[in-house]
C-alpha cells in the first residue's frame, strides 16, 4: 500500500516537471525502484516519459538506462533477469510500450533519393535484444521497403480479417526509405501502426485491429481500446517514405505491393507531411486544362505543354467565340476577336448574373426555411387537433357517464316516490300501524375479500359462520360473531361457485364446473368431489338426509351417506334451468320457466304445478302461509300455501329478482327480495306492502341469507353486507 501511494505521488510529479522543464532536484532512487518493480507500470512510465522527451529533449532515452533532462539526472536501474522472466511469463515477450527508433538527427528535411543516402537493411543489436523474432523481407537494390510486403513471409502472420465500412480503405502506397523498426509494427496486421492505440492489456495495436480482434495475441486477454498512443504515432510520423508519385506496383504483381519507380518523384518525405508535399509535387499527374483528350501530363511539364498545345480556346468561348489554336495564333486572335472589345461589358454582365444566382440561391434557402417552418407548423397543428379530439372524447365520455348517473338517480327517486305512494295509499285506507319508522334494518358492516361477484350465501348457525361463493372460484368462511374476519378461503372448484348448502357438519358446494364438493365444517377441509351433472349446478338444498341439486331440466336426489353422495333418483319433466329449490316440511319446491313444481319429498313425485308469468323463476321462499317467487321480469308472485291460489303480485323492482329470504316471528313475517336493480326490499306479508328499500350495494344483489335477526346480502360488487334490525324492533 505504501508503494502504491509512492507511485501515485511520484509518477505524476516526474512527468509534469519534466514536461515543463522544471526538474531541479534528483528523484529518489528508491521511488524509481518502486516504479520499475511494478511490471504493469513499466509500459505506462515508458509511454508517458517517451512522449514528453520526444517533444523536449534531443538526446535519446534508451529504456530505463538513464537520461539527462535539463540538467536533472534521472538514474533508473534496469530490471533484473528475474523481473524480465516474470514479465515474459505474464505478458509474453518484453517490449517497451513506446519503442524508439534511432535517428541521426531530430528534425529532417526533404532530400533527394541518391544511392549514397540509401540505407542498408540490417538489424541492430538492440532490435535483436527485444525478443521479437527476425522478419524476412525481400531485398531491393535501392534498399527501399514496401510496408505492405514487410512481413509477407514472416512466421508471425497474424493478419486479421475485417471489414469496416465506416473507414475508407487506405490504398495509398507506403514505401519506406529505411526499414521501420519491428517495434513500430502491429502484431495483428504485421504492418506499421495506423492510428496506434493502447489497449487494456497494455499493448499497442492499430485502432482497426483492436476493434476487429477479440483477443490479444500476446496474453490472450480481451481487447478494449483505452487511449491513443500519441508517442508511437509521433514516431511513425517521423519515418521517411517515398513520395507516392515515385512508387509503382511491384514487379512481382502481388496485390497491394509497391516499389520505387526510378522515373518517378525522387523525394523522400516524412510520413506526417506527405500530403503537403504530394499536393505540390512536380511529378503529380494533371490534365491539360484546354482539352481533356490531351495525353496525361506531369505538373512540371504542364507549362511547356501549354506553350505548344493546339487546343487553346478563346477566353470568350463561353459567349460564342469558336476559336481554337496554339499560343501564337491565340495572341493574334485576341487582337481581332469581336468579343474582346466587349469584355468589360461581358464581365459586368457575368458579375450581375452571378449576383442574381447568389440572390436566387438565398431566396431558395429562404423558401426552404419557410417550407420547413410550414411543415413544423402543420405538425404542431395536427398535434393540437389530436389533443383537441382526445379532450372532446374525454368530455363526451364524462357527459355520457353523468347522463347515466342522472338517469340512475331519477330511477331511484322514482322508486322512492312509488314506495311513498304505496305507504300513503295504505295510510289513507285506514290501515294504521302497518308501517313503523323504527322497524328498519341498518347496515352494520361489509365483508370484503372476494375478487369477483358473490353468487351464493349460506349460514352455519352453530358456529356463527357465514360461507360465500364467488366467481373467483373460491368459498370464503367469515366469522360473524367475534372477529368478523375471513377465517379461511376454500379452493377446489374450477368454475364459478353457484350454490351452497349445509347438512349437519358438512358443507356442499355446487359449481359451473358441474361438480359438487363435500367440505368438513369442523376442519374446513375438502373430503369428497362428485361429478354431479353434465351442466352447471345452479342450486342445492337438503332435507330428510337427502341432497337435491338443480341443473338444466333436471333435479338429482342424493342420499347422504357420511361423506359420500349416492344418487337416489333424477326428477325430470322440467322445461328449463332449475335455478330455485326450497325444501319445507314434506315438500320440495322447484322453479323453472314460468312454472313452480311442488314435489312430495317422501315419494319424490310431483303433486302440484303453479303457473306464473314474468319469465323464468329465479328465487322461491316459503312462509307459514304463502309461497313467494321472484321472476326474471321484476315481479314477485304470492300464492296461498293451502289453496295454491295466487293472491298478490308485488311490484317495485326494476330488475330480475335474484333471491328471496324470510324472517318470521309470532307477530309478523317479513320477506326480503334482492334484485338486479342493486336494491333490497323488505316486504310485510301481513299487508303485502314494501316497508323499506336498502340501496347500499354498488352492483346487482344476487344472494341473501338470514340468521339470528341478521340479514346478509351478496352482490356483483364482490362484497357481503351485514344488516341488523334497529333496537326498537325485537324478534
């Protein structure tokens, strides 16, 4: 940790002060020793220091052997053999991150290529010591080297295949005047670095090679570009190459290989300045400005050609002069050319025409700008129209919702007015005491938990438990005595739970999945499942140790034997769905389409049929004196239980009457009706009038159950509400 702190403080200080030339004291040798003992810092130190020294020092910096910088002596001991071996084991052959190329002088000038200035292709001892394998390169008489053939026969051919359509392929020839150092060659493409970058592994590669290769060829690590290697790029820019106009394709015919053209440009220039030279090179091919059909020319021959060219046109040819000739006839022609005297006028005309073109171009730009603005305004207008349409849609939706709410309020008000009219009529007839404002039911709470409409309710009085079946395919068990919470959720059906019935300590549930499940109430566990019907089980009732189940045009009678149900008989002759079953004393009452059949429970035979109106019978209730049924068309029919004569039809609901329930006392009997219109009505059977309307539910009321003076109602709003009598009225 101490060494790392030393590195972090020492290395930036060295680089900064050397860059500014402000080093005035020796660097402690133990700090430098710490730096070079970290193998991964050798390349960083070498890269940064070489970059600085290449800009400010003329003397060479040979690795870590030492350097004199503006009078400041830096003594860096060379790493030992053991350190070198460790580096080779970790990173491959040991190379400096920024290899140096020996130069005779720092600044070079353009010079002509002569036999005396040609370099010999020999490797220095330093090159051999760097651990790179020798490279066999073809020799040429003028000692020039083509970079594209430098490593063509090398055993390090690790050229990567790539296709980067973002970068143009560099097809310009590069023929070096001297052999480049192997250290300036990329180990992936085996060519001199092009846009060198340092990767995460610490090695330097061409940018394209690093981006198109996945693994480092030295240590097989993943390649990720970190930073440009400016020092190497500067060294490569200092290399001398032959002008591209002094090169020709190699005689070997190898694609991409070039050699020196003895008849071409004799100059060698620095790679970084080649563009400046080649733009003004005397050997640059040009075309005759007078006639494209003239043979290709060199820049240095253009002037002489123009003197001899036979295709010189009159400067007024654009105005219609047809003269074509050589330099001598050109001068003679100008003296007699009819356009020469008008050249000032023609020039002014051209200038004015040019100004008009500029003005026209400016107008075109203004028109384009206005069109773009018009397009943006059109888009904005379209967006505003869309927003306006959305707001209108929301407004229409809100208006429709308000209209529906207003109609609903009017319907409720009409129901209340009808109820008040009935009460006033009874009072005017002198029937006093039939309506007591204190004898009303009040909502005391709501059970919430189901995820769908509640279709059936059943009360287990012994344990004060309420069972509710729902469209969410579950049965919930509610405590109605102490905690008033859901004790358990019974799951087992694959369809809507439509019917519930209790016999002894067993709960029976019928479902749209056509099954009946038997539950043990003590353990609240499923004990049996019976495939009861071919259609949904709509209703269940028990009596005389038998269970009756209603479905499409059929009633099945089951003997209860423990947890088993044994089919005893199937009652037929029904004309529609059996949605209502009630067992009272020795009779079973079943409702279907406009019919109520009365069955003898002992013989299981039909003993009477009551004809109704108002569509299918959805609910039945039996009191001590009456048979009551609710129908699809909002009506409640009442029959005398002894004479089987219809005595009254109760009206008031504006929806199907789904359920009926009875509370009887020695003094009076009340019938409760639940309807699709979301209301409950309380009917006094003594005078057949509605004494109360309950409107707390937010959906159709579908199920009723009574226990100990309490009324439970289930609805499509997924809730079960509990209502009790006011204290002034006692059962």
